[in-house]
């Protein structure tokens, strides 16, 4: 590695990384350092080109450095990096976002998914006057205290059930249930319904690998929340604008009370949002008593990237293409495994996918945990050597961008086929 970047980083940055999954803990070896990206490809610091399926963990719907987004960012930056004051662009962004996702009657812009979800929970608690929340095992909602219990993503990778430093009282207010288990939800609502502020869910789970909601699950959550007066929060930091030009709530015809967004809406810049019912959102300061603020909230450079991304989505929606590429990839990967009899199942929705090393597709965290993580680690490292960069953990989601081509997918399927046939 050029100048031994990881050793230098480890001296100054805990674990050498600024976000734990980047440490390659689940797959071994030294993390890769990126210097640039263009379309579907990355350039590493040691001069390798990689075909990228990590996509910065989801934001890059149009691939790296899309010219329209880069130009919007450059123009906004030249006008000023931050004002800490209101801008015309944030009004335009709010208008565009709410037009594309009308269940967001009002929105508040923030800088990260964590901040959006943390605020949505505080708002749910402030609005209902209740403390408890239901979340689902393996769903990750950012790293705020209430939500770092039985979470997915980097905690799963690191084998951490709950972060140190989370006050016991907050952990106790978080009720953890299995994903896709409506009977468990009904039971919890019967027991805790009067104290329940919110049910929060990833409507398609992306942080224990990709796991799809079974048909009655989301509608059942809506009914359960209505029954006890809790708010339903869809955490759409991954799913928002991933599967269509709107939220997954709109695509599935289930209307949550609050929705959190991040990743894609910022086009690669730190931009996130929470939005939903007008009467709930009106409880946020300065209208209401639930406090939230941010020096860089609605940052004009990030908002410019967001507007450029929404414009690209409206002018040239990539979803049919992503679905077709995703179908090609999953079919190719499943066929390659079937040929040699490896227990394997690539789960996918649109252009999002997870290759699970197990015979049948998981529907919850317990099942996902049964997969062969050692085989996944071996697979990840083989693919990296072939110039294909996947998310460095079994419990993450890969993303195809609009910049990928059928030839890229063919190249990937060929590499996976080689791995299956040559592995010891
Ligand atoms: C569903 C979900 N919610 C919230 C977050 C937190 O977002 P951020 O990393 O921007 O804080 C993530 C991050 O991966 C996520 O996947």
C-alpha cells in the first residue's frame, strides 16, 4: 500500500478508520484506500481500478462523480460553502422532495442519517409523550443511543450486541423484535402499547444483508401503530429513491407517520432529512417544543448535490435499468453457485443485493446469522483480487448504479463462476 497508509492511520485514528466497517474486520486483510471514482469504477491509492458495488454504502445512484452533480456542487461551492442562514436552494429542495414523496407534508434537513433518525425518535417521543420504541433485530438506524441495541451493519460485523456507553434506561426503552414477525409485534403492543412512542423499521432491511419484508409485515406494522397510538417511522436512509423516484412507503402504498431519508437524496454529500405528517412535524422547534438544530443543516453545497440528484431522477429515472441489471446479476450468481452445489442465495430488490452463503433466503436476523461468513470472506477477497469491490461484510447490501453496464455484470458473474469452480 502506497506509503503504508493504514499503519499511519492506525497511529492517529482509532482502528485506522473513521467508520468501523471500513476496517475490513469481517473479511481480513488491509482496507483499501480510494483516490478517485468515475461512473462504476474506483481508483485505489496503489493504482488498481475496481468495479464498485459498494457505492459509498448507497448514496451513489448515478455512480461516482456524475458530471451534473459535480457541476452543481462546484457552482454552489463557488458561491459560498455555508451561511448558517436560509437559502433559496433549501426551499426548492424541500418543494421538490415533498412533491416526489407527498407523505412528507413537511421536511427538516439535517446532515446525516443518524441525525435524521435520532430526531425522528425524539419527535415521536415528544409528540406522543411516551418513551418506549419497537425496533427490529438487525435493522440499523444510525448510532444514536436508543438505536444501538441489537442493531445491524458494523455492529453485526464486529459481533457487538449493544454498544458500550448506551445508558441502561435507554436500552430498556427499546423493545427488540424479530423482523417479519407480526405475532411478536402484536404481543409487544398488547403489553407495552400505552407506553409506545414509535415503531421504527427499515421497510426493506439493508443492514443484516438485504432482507425483504414479507407481504403482510409493513401493513401489519401500520395497523399495530394505529391500534396503540404510536407513530410508525420508516427509516428510508437506504430505501428512499433506491427502488423508484420516491420513498418505499409510496411504492408499497403504506404511509408511515414519519420517514427518514439520507444517502441518495444527497448525491454523495452529507445531506439527510426527516419528514411526515404536518401535525407531527409541527412539534419541532421553533414551531413546537421538540428541539433540533444544526450549524450545517441544509448546507447549500449539499443541497445543490441533492437538487441535481432529484433532477437526474426525474429526467432519466434509472429504475428499470437497475432492476434489469440486478436481475441479471442475481440470476448469474445463483446459477454459478447451483452448478457446483454451493449453498448460496443472492437476494435482491432492484439494483440492491446481498450474496448470502446459505441455501435459502433469510427473512430475519437469526436466519441471516446462520450463513457461512468464512466463505463470504474468502469470496470477498477473491473478488477484490479480480478488481471487483463488494461491501466488506456479509451483513451489508451491495448496490448497482446507473453507471454499471450489462458487460460489468457479465464480468462479475464470470469472476464469481471462477471462484466457485476453483475454490478449495
Ligand atoms: C437504514 C439506515 N438508517 C440510518 C443510517 C445512518 O446514516 P448515517 O450513516 O448517514 O448516519 C444508516 C447508515 O447506513 C442506515 O442504513
